[in-house]
């Protein structure tokens, strides 16, 4: 047991030493740090877009502002090597967005253009149905992006393992319990017993938690920060929309 704990501790140290946010924090003057920040920027377009939309900008303008912000984020990071980011990525990104908008939108055509992911506005309309502040829209969009990335990975794993039908039947229950009778209906459609589906769902939920933790780990540098981010994500997702 002791050797297992040592192994887990060593793995954890190595894991957090190589997360993208750790690379940004520890090697702020290196090219690989800018690459790591660029990857995080590409992953988290959606919360930036959600914030700007909630500020009242129309979809096309919001997309242009989000692109300008992310491009300037990378440019400024490269030019201001003495300014090492602090905290975890979720807060850092929001703080930088506040500063960018307060200073007035500025573009930099010399920076390699970042292309937005598809469906930003459709996601925004689906996820933000009730009024909220720009900061609240950002936090909810960030949490949903983390969950979306984990779900896509879980779907890919199920497809690779040949469990597409089982995953399709259980996906809707990953974040909520099935109403009475739906287990039995799904089991009958798949030709399985309800107990088989219950066990499969338990495993899928556990794997989703693991994948969500992996996604969040890339935005922090310590176990403590990861635990905090996991709790924050749960609290945000539990809020009514």
C-alpha cells in the first residue's frame, strides 16, 4: 500500500509539472509556453464568447471581439515576458478579458488568426436562457466547455470500444437519474437486463468524472487547485438556468 501511494504521488507530481497551465506558469519566456497558452485559448473560446454576448454584442461582433481578445492575449504574453500569469487559467482568462475590454478592443493582424469553433451562437442560445451577468455567463460557459470536452472524449472511447448503442442509450443519464421505468425501456431495446445498464451507467459516470478532472487539470498547477476547480464546476452546473 505504501509503495502504491508513493507511485501515485510521483505520478501526480509529474502530471501537474506538465499540464499546459504549468508550462505557461513556469516557462513564461519560452516558445512552448506560448504554444501551451495558445492551445488553452483555442479550447476556451466559448466562455469568452459567452461573456461578450452577455455584454450586449450581436453574434458576429461578439465573435470578432473574442477573436481579437485571444489573439492579443497571445501577442501580449509573448511581448511582456516579465509578466508571469498567476492563479489558475479560468480566473486568469477572465481577468485578462476585463482588462482588454476596459482598454478598448484592439486588433493585431500580425498575430496568427485563431478560428472560432462552430456553433458558438447555437450553444449560447441553448445554455443561457435566463438573464445573468457577463461574469456569470462566463463561468457557466467555462464549466460547460469542460464538461463538453470530457463528454466528447467519453463518446470517442465508447465508439472505439464498440459500445455505441449502450452509450447512446445511457448518455442522457450521465448527469441526471433516469425517471421510473426508463431503465427497463432502454434495457428492453438493447436486449439487456436493467442491472446490466445500471452497472454500465455507474462505470460511465466514473469515467466522466475522471475525464473531467483531466480536462480541469490542464488549467491548474496543483492538486489543491484541481479540487477547488472541481467543486466550483459542480456548483456552477447546479445553478438553475
